[in-house]
C-alpha cells in the first residue's frame, strides 16, 4: 500500500519520542486554536487525551458546551476556554459578542453526534445533519470575520457504507436502500457538506471514523463498542450463541486516543500546507483499513486470552451478503426492539461484512502517517482484559544429569 503521493506510509501507535523520553506531538499543531463541539463524547475524549500526550505541541482547544460551562477538570488543560452554544442551532447558537471574544480561530471541528443506533429519525437528523450544516456555516462566518479561510472538519462514520462489501473508497457514496437511520443521517450530512463546499471553495474535511474503543493505555471509555455488545458475558441471561458473518469479515476499530492523534496529525499537516487539499471538500477515512483483523481471528484470540472465562465466545456461522442484509434490515424495520437488542442487531452490520476501508487519501493528508494498533491492544481495551505480566527470566538449570 502507498499513500496518495506514492510514498510508503509510516505506521504509528502513539507519539514518537525524542531522546530522553520527551514526547513529541505531531508537526504543525503547536499554537493552533481550534473550536470543537462534542468533547464529552468518545472521540472528543480521545482528542483531549491526544492533546495531553502531545504536551507543548498540543493545540489550544476552545470547547463548545451546552447550557453551561463545565468544571475545568472535565476537559483538562488543553481546553483554555468554553463557549455556550448548541450544534442544533444556526451558527451553533454562538452570539456576536461571544464570536468577538473568541478571537482567532484556525479550524472548526464537529465531533458532536447522535450515536445511538436506535434513536429516532428526528434526533439523528437534528444532530447529525443540521448540526453538521450549522458547523460549516459557522466556519464560513468566521472566515468572513477574520478575513481568512477557516477550515471545517466534520466527524462522519465509515459505516455510511451500509452493507457495502469489498473496498470502500474515500469518495462520496451512492444512494443505497439498506442504510439504517443512523447511517443515512451521516450519509446525508456528507453529501450536503461536500456539495456546499464545492460551491463556496470552503476548506472541508469529512473524516470518516471507524469503530471506536477506549483509551489504548488506560482502557477508559464512555461507551462499549459494537463488538463488545455482540460477545456476551457468561453472567448475562441472554448470551449470543452464534454470530452470523461473511467469510473474511473484518472488525475495523481503533482506540479513541489513537483516533485523537490521527485528527491532530491531519490538522497539523493541513496547516503546514495551507489546507490546500481541503479546498472544496475532501473525504478521508480514519480507520485500521487493510490492517483491521478478521472477526474470526479476534474471537479465536479472545478465547485463548480470556483466562477467567468471563465471556461466552459465540460460534461464527458463515452467511451470504444477501442473508446478512435481510437479517439486519428486516430486524430493524419490522420489529420493535429494546435499545440493547436493537444496538446488538445494528452491530452485526459493523463486524460481519467482508470489506476494507481504503485510507490512501488519509495517508496523503497526514504526510504518509497511518494509525496501526496490535490486536492484543484492541482485545485488552474492548473486553477489559488485564495485561499479562512479563515473565521473569529463569536462572539457567544445571545439566548434571547429562554430564
């Protein structure tokens, strides 16, 4: 695999270090001032964790909060200012006085989103579609006030692909009949944003984010992934005994701090190039891509490392793409499920399809860097497995018997 410029990508998991152990953040982010919505969510927390890891190279973050400011410890030192607003309102509900007080803003980032797959159409459209459009409007307004183009980064989802199999490209996707309401809301937002950016020339990055798990080191998380929901604990009453999936299905997930680092790197590289590649709208996928493990490999590895036997590892049942579509579509359209059951059924769509999310364009937007996380890390974070202690070296045994 090569990047968009033909260069071989550099894979990374966490920051590189200078001699002496000092952490080095991504180039181009120091002194960057970014206005961010959705910092209390999973990806937002990952961005703040990445800022903490970057140290002095971290950007200055201004947080959009609803109703009232939060206590400083909620966000940490990366957030230097809070502004009250609402993504569901025009201009994110930020008044002229607050806009004046913000001063220079180098980028607007929308990480806010309704991610409950069983939420109503109205809720999903209000947050995921209108919120996205209001953010682009705000970036345009700030551009006029500041006299310089303010880029806009919108966090979408790789799962706008619905049940598309094979290679999912980093382009706008065609209409499909099998998208769930959540997938449809993200797909609609993408098309609306790119269409408007092409007309105005506004710098725009639609960052399609893959599955998200907790912090790669601490395991801290705000919600459980779709994979966790499909693998039941043994103490649950209704454990899943079988799991339908296509042969070769991959599970594309990244820890939230690694996703945060990915966003910082794409922002930093964009800044060093004047966000030229973002002009008129661009789509890139923040995912494990070709390095995502198969579902079969994950379940086999989980069974081998789950020493306490806390989880019931379901048996994989190979199904066709058509059967998988029928199961998930019929189940979500014609049956009223509980929130847990509904999200489990939706989760099949994100772990059971044989496909690879392309990320050549993302590599080009970071200067050739791509995220890569070991399977052991994904398992440990997803299923809250303790790290195995490093075995102490044993003393050499005497060979007297053979002398």
